[in-house]
C-alpha cells in the first residue's frame, strides 16, 4: 500500500530528543495521567454532572429502556447502538457512562500520538500531541460528555492507527474505511476529515486500488449507518447555508484558545523556519483548516463541538513545529489559561453564575421585574416573554429589524445557560450573538431567585 516512512529523511529525530521506546511509553503514560486528572478531579463534582438535551436520549439506550431505531441527526442510530452495546458490559449508571466517555477520550489521545510517532519516527512530536490533546479545553470538556463528539473522534484515531500500521494492505484499507465510515455515521460533518486521510494516503504512496477501496468502504459504511435517517429526516440547517456562512465565517471563537492569528503564525513559521521541501506539508494543513472552517460555517448552529475533529490537524502542526519548546509554550501560554476559564464555566450552578456576574458587572443597577418595552431574547423561565424569543430569532438581521420596529428596541437576557459550559451548546450561541451585534449592559435582573444580565443589542 505504501513504502516505508523513512523515505522522508527530514522526519528523523534530533539527537537531543531521541529516547528509547520504554521511555516514550512511560512519558506518554504520564501525559495520560495528567489528562485523566484534569478530567476526573480537575473539573470538580463529576458525580453531579447533568446529561442534558440529546445526551439524555442516549442514556435511554444505554439503560436499555428503548431499542435503537431510525432516529434523526440529533439522535444518530450509530450512537444509539454505541451506547446500547455498552449497556451489556457495564453498569447502567450515569457514573459508568461518564467514565466510558473519559476512557474513550483518553484512548483517542493514545491512538493519535502513536500514529504520529509511526508516521514521523519522532517521539517528541508524538508526546507533544498527546500533551496538547490532554490539556486542550475542548477535548477535556467533551470527554466528560456522552454526546456524539468524542466517539467519532476515537474512531478517527483508530483509523489513523490502522493506516500507519504494517498489516496487510487490503485489510488495512478495509479497517481504515470502516473506522472512518463509523465516525461519519456518528456525526456526518466529520466527513471533512476525509481530506486528511486522502492526504496521508498520498504522502504514504498508497496505490490507487487501495485508496479506492478505502473510499468505497468508508462510503458504504457511512451510508449503511445514516441512509435511512437522512431519507426520513431533514438535515438541520438545510436551505440556510448562505445565511450561516454570513454569520459564522468571520467567527473564530469556536477554535479557542487558538484563533486566526495561529494560522498567521503558522504561515510565518513555514516561510521562516521550514525548508522548502517541507512546505507542501504545512500549506496542506493550513489549507485543510481553512476549508474545514468554511465547510462547518455553513451549518447554522455551528459551535465548538464541530471543531473537535479538526483539532487533530491544528495540534499536530503545533506539536511538529521547531524549536522543541513551541508545543510546551502553546500548553502554558494558551491552553492552561483556557482550562482555567473552562473550570469557571463548567456546568456551574445558578448561584455560582450570580457570583460571577456580580464580579464582572459590579456597577449595574438591580431590577426585580422586567419593565422595559423592548423585545426580550431569552427562552427560559422566569425571564421568557410571550411569544418566546431565542438566539435563533436574531440570526437574520431582517428579523432583528422587525423586532426593533415592533418593540422599539431589543434586549438580550444573558442567564446562567448562556454563561456556563454544557453539552447543550447554549454558550456557543451566546458567543455568536455577541459576534453579530454590539452589546451594552443595561441592568442586573433578579426574578424569583433567578438572575440574568440585560444587554441592549445594536447592529
């Protein structure tokens, strides 16, 4: 299927970073322990984690309260079967489901780090990729969720693990295709990562026959898992792709703690520090990140959960940058502060939110009733108005203009659902709202023990 990896001499390990195999595995185990500590103890009361929204649906199958069915794109059949099968071999409790998710997330780190080591014959980038993934706030948060984010990420890692193995060519193509197809079957937009697999096949000098086989197996597996669902149900955001692009294309917050500045830095790094015979690898990675952002931006409810698979490419590039200290610097300067912010927002209670907003907006007047004539954007009681208006009402500026004409002004009531991190993704929608409109704080609203910050929205 491909020739030996060593045909690229520039991939050899610098002498001062070379290490024996047992030392590499010992250090990788230490990296995983760091990741486990961050996920199990660092985030606090995991026994009190709420499985909300679509997660609650998957718990039903895990507990065998229902049989897997056609479902929809918010309740993928492949994910139903994933949790239904786990229900046969583990206790059907929330704690068991949580530790399965954490274990799957940590396993994905091992698979991807070892794949990079095999691909490059360099242990330092592999360890740095493991460290970057272990400490990245998105990977951390979604590893403690039973939503369909970490399972497809795991199967991407498993596919890379098979792709970089030395097994028989045809078997390898079939296994890689199955893994990638299952990942797509669990979350359709993951298919964009197929560009990475095709690029790796070209790099590894795969034969055309095996590339075609891989693509056929991937397509058939994904089709088998999703065809009936997509035939029966409408794909979310259908017919709104241009509107979604207008909203999301300039929004890089979902890649935090990295941003478009990271792509600028990568571009300068390639030109200044990488030899010309390596440029095509780096430019291909940068092109993929731009293409993935463009593709994902066409989904109207685009959020940070959609960027997790593409983190593999971004963090791999960070791990492979020279000098050796660039990757540790990314961890210390970018990811650890972002982890600290995640801790502040991670599934916090309303009482914690009240403390946070008092600190951040100490000079706001306190109101005990909403008396302004403005339209109020909030769908949670006791703040919601009739008719209920949500973030979705402000995706189109025409709707904002209509609300302004009817009510005179538009206010957004930022409550604890907007503030906290949860698998519901409401915080991502709040981020988009701040990106689309100018916000100015009006008052601190307290009703029946519930609190929010009122913002006036302007175009």
